[in-house]
C-alpha cells in the first residue's frame, strides 16, 4: 500500500532568498535526506558545511548559457513528476535510472524587486525565472507524492510535519503547499506580463489577485466582512500608500481616499492659473466639497463651506503641500484622512496632536496611467478604463450663447461633477476667492430629485441667488421638466452632454427661459 506520508529521501533546493535555509537544510540532513542544489545555493550550503549534490550530477550536464540552463532537464523533471506506486511509471523510472525527488524548495528570481528599479530591458529579462516555475509547477502537480516550498515562511510547518511523521509529509500539508505554489507562480507570471505591458506600451492590463497577495484590513465595508488590499507593485496609488501617522486604514477609508485623490487631481487639471490650489472633500465616495483657490487654506475653506455638515468626518485631498495654516484650521475639526503631495514640518507637528488622523503623502493624481477599473458581479467581473481626462469641447446649444467668461467655471464643474454618483447635478460658483461647488444632488434614481437637492443644498449654504452659477449634469436631460426647476431657481447657465431624443425640447425650454446651455458631447455616469 502506498505510504500517505512518504519520507523525504531527496530534496532539490534552489533559492534566491536564503533566509532560514540553514535551519531547513539541517532538518533535512538530520532526517537522512540527500540535498541536491545548484549555483549560489550550492555555494551557500558548502560554505556552511552542509553537504549537497551538485545539480549537474543529476542532469548530466553543466550549468551553461550564463546560468540560464541549470535545472531544466529530463532527469530532474522526471524525478519530480513520475507517479509513485503507479506500475508503469515505476517500471519506466527504474529502466531510466530515475531516482525520486520528494521535495522541491524554490523561490524565484526577484523579478518584482528588480522591475521596481526600472532597469534596462536586458537586465529585466534576465530576471525572469524559467526553471524555477517549471520545478514548482511540476512538484505542485504531483503533490500526491512531492512537497513544494516557495517561501521561507513555510519552512517551520514543513519541519514540524517531518518531525511528526518520521521524515515524511502529510497529504494535508502537501495539498496546501501545492495550492500556495500555483498561486505563487500565477502572481509571478502576472507581474512579468504587467511590467512588460508598461515597458512595451501594450494595450490592456494583466491583473492577478491571489489570496496571499493582499494585506489584510481590519474588516470590510461592515465589521462582519473580511477584506484585503492588493497594491499594484509598479504604480503609485492609495493602495500602496503608507500613512505618515494615524491608525490603520480601513476598507472604507481606502475607497474614500482614492475617490478624494482622483477627484482632486482631475479638478486640478482644469483649475485656472490664478486659482492653483484645489481641495476635494469626500464622503461615501462622492465629493461633498470641491474648490480651487489661490492657496490651499482658501480652497479648503471654500470646499468645506459647500457642505459643512457632510464635510465633518470626511476624507480630504490637496494638490499642493499642506502647511501650518491648513493644519491649524483643521485642528478643531474632525476628518478621517488627508491626502497631499507633502506636509510641512510645522503642519506635521500640529497634526501629531490628533493621533488617529491618517496622513498620506502621494503625488497628485494626473490620470496618465490608464488603470483598469475592476468590479465583481455574480459569476465574474466587469472591467473598464477609468473615466480620465477633461472634456475638450463646449458647444453652444441655445441661441443665447454660453458666455466665454463662464468657460473656466464650466470646465471645473464638469471635472468635479463626474465624480458624483449618478444621477448627478452640481452647482458651481465663481468669486474673487476662487471656484467651488455650492450644491449637489446625486445617487438618485431620477434626475429631477437630484436637481431639487442641488438647488436646496445651495440655498441652504446661503446662496439665495443662483443667477451667476453654472449647473452641470453628468448625463443628458431626458425631459424638459428639469429646465423648469432650474429656471424657477434663477439658474441661467447649464452644461450637459446632450444626446437625448428630447434635446430639441430641452433646448426650446432653455430658450424660453433665457437660459444659455452648452453641450460637451461626453457623458460621465458613475455607478
């Protein structure tokens, strides 16, 4: 009968990460196992007095081609892959003089670490491991008989299993190690593809998410949900940002911080030169305040005034460094996270008195990286490109022309409104101090409700007259009734994508109410 916990008699070890290798090798030797090794691993073991058989004694060939060929060979692959206890396989192994390899210990060339340094292409290519993934996959496939180790963190479990099973390994451990191995090589191949897609400017983006590639979070959207964050190893963003201070970031914090970072960066792309500072305040993935002004403090004051109640407990993003003036202004206000390109030492000293406040230092989002946006649905995923870039054209739709003097405000409004949940309506105003969102309606099943909410919020914030503001809609108006609400509130300028079968009715309603309207030709739904 086949032994369920076969003893490890021969182990192939070929690793780039030597951490803990002495302990593992000593445990194998103590159990009477022969160690086979190659290259740097063989030298490492020899320097520590641990006997090992050179790989060429098994392959029958020396290492060659600058180390590209070491372990790839018929004898090694056969020793891993043949099925123990299988009559035909056993007889063929005996005829071919193949001796079993019962353990493969292999971690791969450090492609990720090398790729992050942006080396020349030839250096990058040389750090793509070929033999390692082959050995790992072969051992994982034959996990009924062979154990496979891909990380030093697994050594302790293997050593404990051998100690408890007379030098053998249990089926449960081999199965777990095999699954870890397939996840390991999947992520490794995904990283290679993703880096080469960047390097060769290829269309599309490879994404590989495995259970062991993420960092656990305290919980998900609600306390009973588990969650992880998976950072792109090659592109900066919220997922990989480390707080300068504050408690651990939560699932909701990360989503809101990303929304703040993106909306702030988008608004900064169209902010006028005389209003270079942009602040975005996010609550539940939608901006409750967005403003552009001459200084970060002025922009913060205007953004906060857009919805003072919702801004409390929000996530803030700045496109310019945060100084002591901003930190002092926020000292007695509750916010969860701040994202900015930098912080002055004086600002950090003030924020240090709020130990729970998370501070993230991150370059301003510019939309240059065309990251795919992935969302799960039952049975699979939907993937799209992010809604990047600013609308280029504002075409007059009414006989009453849209005034050029409102163009800067309109562009700012469109970039801010596209980050509101659909159906979205935003009201934007310009003063000598800067540009800001003064009211918004969002996330409603129809646009009429959003229209009413935007007007009510602006009036609640003290804007009794809306005649000089610009109303922005993220999608076309399906009916002219929206124009009636705008006209009743005194609104005279509207920007929307256009494209409805009712466009003529909407245009006519605007002209009857002396409202100037422009079409952008591009919708910005955000579900």
